[in-house]
């Protein structure tokens, strides 16, 4: 079901094997478009730390709560970064426009269809999945993909958003990177809240200030990264 590979620093990286992947697909817990196959030797240990923290945030939401706004989540509600990235790229390939122009066009088409009653609001994200990726349409035109999404579109009955974007920050972004992220979220109309799962309170304050500067301070909520016992995690990421 899993394979163990010894990394250059002596640690063991456990990865899903072909049998494990087949079982997840057979049981319907994973969609084929969410699968990215990599050799263990091609995986950067830095990204492993981030992936571990994302998985831990998902587990926290599955078994307890992921913040006051979100509460407990279901596995079926979780959309991975890979899934939304592929949905976005499929649209980009179909439209001969830059990302910002494309984002405006898709948003206009989606909302017009829903407001005209041609599609239900609960179906908008299914028919226009590129909406999951915020784009800084008034600035750089750059995109930002959440670490994962909590999809609650089945509850949506109007233009008022019901789903959540989740960001898991363990190392910190530069001020420029934070401004770019917040600029994209400032143009977003898909997410009710952006949930930041964080280990550092000091960096959380920087993120909060960047959100306020972008005019979306009230849209961002912070949650501490927890360990398997439900306590604030303070150790090294590999121990998750």
C-alpha cells in the first residue's frame, strides 16, 4: 500500500504505492484528475513539510473543527490544490486571453447564468471551476491557488459565497508575496472566508496586517496548527 524511501539526510519518506492509490480510487475517495505521480527521488523535502502540515490541517477539520466559521468538515468537501489548478488550466487552454481577462470573462458568464436562472447557484462552481482560483484582475493579473478548498457549494442559494479557502503557512512569505496573495483574494467573489492555519503568531500578525491593507481584514480568520492530540503544534514538521 505504501513505499518507504530513504532521503539524502537519512530520514524515511513514506509515499503511497500503486496498490494504495488504486484502493483510494476504487473507494471513491480520490478522483483521477487529483493524482500527480512523482518518483520519491524527485520530491523536495521542503515541500514534504508543507504537505504534512496541509494534511494535518485537513485531519483537524475532519475530527474536530477548522475554526469558528468552518466548524467540522467532511472529506468529500475538500478540494486539493491539484484539483483546482487543473480546473483552472483547462479553462486557460480553452480561452485565448491572459489570466486577468479570462477571470473577468468567466466570472461575468457564471453570474449572468445564475442570475438569469439558467443554472442554480449551487452548480456555478461545478460549471465554472476556474472560479476556485483568485486572480488579481485589477493589478498584476497573477493567480493564487489556495492550499485546499472547503467546497460547500451545495448550500449556495445566491451570490453570497458559502465555501472557504484554506492557507497553511509554516515558513512565512515575503511582504511582496503576501501583498500579491491578498490582492488576488481582494478581487475574489467565491470564498466566504480565507482560513489561515499557522504555527507562528508573529507571522500571523503580518498576514493580518497584509489582509487589512488589502481591505479584506474581516475576511481572514486564523487557526492554530494542532498536533494529533489537538494541542498547538510547536515541534518540527517532520514529526507530524
